[in-house]
C-alpha cells in the first residue's frame, strides 16, 4: 500500500496533468503547446493563467506581425486562450494557474510566516489582468525560479515544490517582466536554427573547454547575438545551460558506469578533479563519491 501511495504522489506531481502545491494554485508541465489553457483546473471565469516557455517556439494567434512565444518568455494567457502553432520540433513549458479567492488565505499567510514578506494577491491578480494576452520576456530572477522547478530533487520534492512555487508568486508580485506593455521581439527561424546548432554542438562536446567568443566565431554570430538569442530560446544563459548539461552527464556516468571520478570530471570538461568535486557538491549537496554510493546501480564497464 505504501509503495502504491508513493507512486501515485509522484504521478500527481510530475506527470503533465500537473500538481496543486497550494489551494487555488496549480502547476502544469507542458510538452505540447496545445495543452496551454486547456482544462483550466480552477473555477471558470475566476482562474488566471500564466505560461512560461522554457524551450521551443510557438506562434500565438494569427495576427500580423506574428506574436512568438519562445524560450525565456511568459504569456499571460487569455480565456478562452488563443490558438497556438508549434514552430519548433520540441517544446517544454510550465503553466501557472491562480484562483485568487481560493489561494489568498494560505499563500499570503505562508509568505509572511516563511519568508517574512507580505505577498499581495490583489497586486498579483492585477498584473495578470493588465497583461492578459501579452507575451513578455521574464526578469532574470523570475526565469531562474521557473527553470529550477523543472529539476526538483526527488527526496524533497513536495516541500521544495511548495517553496519554489511561493518564491515564483513573490517574484511575479514584486518584479514586473522586462519592458511591460511590449510583446517580446520576434526571432526569425534562421536565428533559432543557428542557436540550435550551437546547443547541439556544446552538448556533443562536453569534454571541451568552450568559450562563448569561440562559439560565436565558429557559428558566425556576434557575441551579443549568441548570448541574447540562446537565453531567449533555452530560457537561461549559455554558460548556465552548459554547466547544467555537464552536471547531468556527470550524474549519469556516476550512476551507470564504474569510471573513476577523475575520469568523469575529464569527460564533462573539468581538468581539475577538485574543481569538479567542489562544483558538484555546490549543486547536489554531496560529493560525487557519496552521490554514487547512495544510488543503487548495476555497475557496467565503459568502453
């Protein structure tokens, strides 16, 4: 019975159907943009929706010039929502639904108790309604909180999810998206495809010490265009994306192979074993050796 409950909780939290960290607040992880605005979980006519695009690209509505939702942008979704058209091969995003009357008591009291900050759902509701239908780039802080929700630690998923959701609401309440009142600028398909080439290249060469200046020159981009466009398409700076990719590959190698930690460090682009260990500990809270020890895995020889 206990195992069945655990499995059901995991399904509730992380399958696309979404989760409810607080009464009146729902999150839905989206890999099909046509799910945006579909089956609103709260009271009809009262629930507000914001959608964050982590990676991918869709066109919203059919106006001219076209409105594009891409990595690092948020869409204050109107109801009924406008139709969307997928412009990329894959898509990932996160929808936040807010029913103010249901959420007010718990969210406002918890924000004051845990974070010593009085969150105003009235102000937050005003932001949703003022920007309804707009596509806006996020602030750096808001984008970081959004992205962090996609990598919840398994052991503390429920508490971490609630804390990050509360932080997300506070960011929305305290900091308006950049350039309020203006839709995010359009990225043409050639820009997106070039940045995807960069992403594929760095992912395939995690063992190489790559600089953004080198990548800009190699892919015939200005350094500014590389930084800004990558952030918009993938929702985070290139250096942060590369660091996350290296850590993800390191964790895979630690769990699926019996390679020495020093060799794994080299394979994911760190010349110094101590530097790799320090960065790994800062991210995961444990050293690579402890991480490997605590995971049950069938050791396999690596070629």
